[in-house]
C-alpha cells in the first residue's frame, strides 16, 4: 500500500461537516479510555466540540490525508519557561490506522515543536494497553519514562498510563538518522 500524503493545516469551519462523516469508532474511542455506550453517528455538537478543542490548544492542527480530514494533532499544556508541551493525536476512523499516517503527523508536529516553537521536551500519556499507539510513538523517537498506575477506570478495571517523551537532542539525532 503506498504511503499517503499527510499534511497538517489550521482548522476551519468546514471541518465540522467533514468530521460528521466519520462515526465514532468503538475501537478508537476505547484507546482514549472511553467506555460509554457507542452512539453511532457523530453529532454536529460533538463535531463542533472536537473542532473547538483543536482551536483552543496552544498549537492545534487538522491532519489531512490525500486532501481528506483524517484527524487532529495538538501540542497543549505549553510551558514556555521550561520549553515543553504535551502531544495529543487522534485519527477519526479505523481506515486511517496502520498506514503510517499517525507517525507522519507526529513527525510534522515535532518539526514544529523543536523548530519554530523552540521546545526542549514533548511528552505524552498513553493507555498501557494501546500497543499500536505505543509502537507509533516509539517509531517517532519517543521513549518510555514510566508508568502512572491505575489512572483510568474502564469497565470496572483499572488501567495504567505510560508516560513517554522525546527531548530536542533525541529528536535531532533521530531525524539525522532517518535522513542518512
């Protein structure tokens, strides 16, 4: 399967309609820790809230794949004094999973973080059972720092969060290795 063309762009009002096309996936929602009843279609209100969350982030972008809305990536909890932020990413449909889209979007976000934004550290939290996301983050250069135990109660079972980060020097080393 060819690698799709991934780009990041600012969110716009038409993203609400594009987001409504993709019903929430039970698998994707579970990876975020959501265990509520699966609702079916994405409502206009939910799509508007999704777009507002991107806009309210310190740095939020829509992920486009071959010209179609595929998700969002954000750098939030920005601390300019310590030059750090937290990464969050989400794809909107299972059809976008396993195609290298997340890794490409993360690479673009890290380019912004360690370039124009001048950050020193980017970290993230991921549910420990989300092996697909952990592999993606590791492939992008993130390292595991530790585990925050029993942070989310899902269907009566406590789940752990894995804390991961990448430092500017690691990013530069990883980027040069990829270019070689």
